[in-house]
């Protein structure tokens, strides 16, 4: 079995400070990366910044900086966000790096070689903010301005000499690929959108610009700058040391297992990118997953509405595990979802503090008080104890399946339910009643509940890594043992060592906070 797994986030425009939407894409990808690692995969997780193009050049000019200096500064804020969000990315790519130039040049040359590029003149609409070309029927007039129907951003008329990619020639090849690879675009609804778009017919794509200079020049015609999307998409290969296709990284990790992206950039990833790759005679990624939008109080977050939730503020005030958990619990992956401070607080209190947090704290303090701080051995488990333990063990395959289908919400629901059941079991079994009259029974109850805490913590570790590590370390399970395969093992609990101390896991949030 192929035990390598390559997962990517979009590379972010360093045009302003990172916001919740960026944090969301990255957190989702990190959760899948972490899950695959504890499943035993050798994971490569890539993120980075997309630094060329007119949008960045303009933003730099506005700030009176040269584009490189501007990118150096803002890219650094995205790099530090990876630490703040506790991401486990193995690499951080910047499109202004040498390794990326080499790779983009090779892609361009391969497209020339395959005969899929020609020189002509582009005239049409362009949105600098989206770095995208739009057809006449994709724009509307709003307050006297032409804007894109899908993104609402302003478009301008462009007329200039341009190299074109023969995208029109790839319509059938793409449709064929979608048909043969049902999971290439997920979720299903997005797949349908892409298929019907491609079926309407594809136009050749302008892949160079001459009206600005910030980007990678076309190899044999330096007055042209390569279209920023052709440049940006290639990052996924640059990080594998492409064009050296004999490189161990390229050999191990291409084709990528999954590109995690937002739905707004689906067309680039599900149409342009596979077409470029087919033309370049390279294998296609296995999956493109387009998640929905994070809305703030039902509205799209935007500077003008003043409803932007700053991920860094939230992490500082409530904690990173809390933000990670909330985003994936609250928003159904694939659909748009609204977030609010009110819901965040409720979620921290109900799911984290009252459920999982409370379970761990009360069980550990009971063991400290009554069992000399050691997890008791169990002489015999009742059918009910076994049923509880087996319920998680027997569902491991189902849970892996949910993650492989990116069904994070169902996954979390199941795991939270295990935690709920464990709390209930502890209440209903009343171990305190057996302390004197039947210590063996008390020990079996405690053993059962710690086994559950161990397994629930392993399952939650990709989502709330800091808290689960604290819990597992308290029961003397080391980081290297945080593995899915250890859910099935009965002998991981060490009865000889004392429990470590555990601070409060999740502080309850008061309502006026
Ligand atoms: N630079 C391109 C991506 C190139 S990938 C080869 C880009 N960058 S971006 O910074 O504008 O956006 C990056 C990601 O953030 C996109 O996937 C986008 O969908 C996501 N989000 C930005 N705002 C968002 C929300 N409000 N909600 C969820 N994600 C959104 O596009």
C-alpha cells in the first residue's frame, strides 16, 4: 500500500493581513494531515504564499514599497500564522523563490513543446482582485460599475498582446477525467457545477500579461509576464523539486492526494490545473476539495461590513484548540457556515469544557484521590463495560472512512458522542459507591473510563492537538504512541506509573466576557 500522502492548502495572497477564511483553509488541511500521520502515513503538508501579479504589485505601490519588500513582510505574517494555528506544515513555499521559478519555466516550456500555447491578442474583462478573466455573461453592472457576478469584485477592460493556452482543446479530456474519477472534485455539488461549466464549452485562456512587470517573465519573450494562476498552481510541484522528476520528493508525493481549497478558486484547480498538467504530460492530483465560505453573522466577512473575525484575536482570547474545534464543528465542510462570538463561547462551554474537559478532569481527580494516582487494573469487565469499549474499537474503520471522504462533521459528531456516552457511563456506574464494598468493581469502572478517555483523545488529537496531548501525557502515553492503531490495543495503559498533574483544560467562558 502507498503510505505517502501529500496535502496542500491554497497559497495565500500576501496582500493584507490573514483573516478567518485563510485560517479555515489551513486548519482543515492540518486536521487531515494530522489524521493521516496518526494513521501511519508519511505525510507532506504544504502551504505558502502566492506573491506575483498585478494585485500584489498594486498593493505594494499603495504602501510605497517595492513588491519584493512588501511580500517579504506580509509573507512573514502568514508564516507566523502557521505557528499561531499550530499547523504541522512540512514546508512553506513562496512563489518568489528560485525553486519555484525553475519549476514554472519548465511547465511553460512543456506547454510550448506540446503545441498548446500560441501568441494573439486578448480583449476582455479582467478582475485584478480575483486575478481572473471573465466573460461578458459573467459580469453585471452595479452602482455604475462592472463587477463579477460570482465574486462581486470590479472588472476592467483589458486589451493587450497575450499568449494563450489552448484550453478549448481539453474539454473532452477533462470531462472524461471527471467521469472516470468520481472523487476528483468534491463535494459532489461542486463537481456538478464544474461539469456543467465545462460542458458549455471552454475558451482558450490568456496566460500572459504585458501591462505590469511583477511576475515571472515568459522564457523567450521577457516583455510578457506569466499569468499569475499558471505561476501559482505550479507551486504544488515546485515544493517537490520539480522539474527533477527523479527527486525522491517528487517520486514519493506526486500526484498530490488532495488539494484543499475554497470554492471560489475551484475553476482554477479543477479545470485549468488539470488541463495544464495533461498538456505537460504529468499525472493529475487525486482530489480537489472545495470548502465553503465562512460567514460572519450570516454575511460574508468584509472590511466594509466591519464583521471580520480576526483569528489571531480569537486565539489570544480563547485558545487555538478552541478555535480549531469550533470552526470544524460549527461549519459543515463543503457548505457555507456562519460563525459568531456567541456560538464560539457556547461551543467552548458545552462541547469542550462540559463534555470532554469535564470527563477527563473528574475521572483523573477521582483516581488521584482514591487509587493512589494510578490507573487501576481491572479483574473483570462486565458486558456493559466491554460494550462501551468495543463501540469505539469497532467504529475505527468507519471513522477512517469518514475522514477519507472529508466528512469531518460526521466524524466529530461520532467522537463527541463517545465522550458524551463516557460521561454518562461514569455517572451511571457510580464508582464512588463501590470504594469500600467492592473495590474490584470500582477498579473496572475506572479502567473502562480511562480506556475511553485514551481512545477519544487519540481520535480528537488531529482537531485539538494541544489539549489531547496534555490528557494523554497525564496518563503517561507519550506523543509517539498517539496513533490510531493504539485504539485497538488494550495494553497501552500503564498501571505502574502515577498520573501526571493536569491543569484546567478548557476555561469556561462567562457570558459577559
Ligand atoms: N492565491 C490564491 C490561491 C492560489 S492557490 C494555487 C488565493 N488566495 S487568497 O488568499 O485569496 O485565498 C486563499 C484561500 O482562502 C481560498 O481558498 C479562499 O477560498 C479562502 N478564503 C478566503 N476567504 C474565505 C472565507 N471567508 N471563508 C472561507 N474561505 C475563504 O485565492
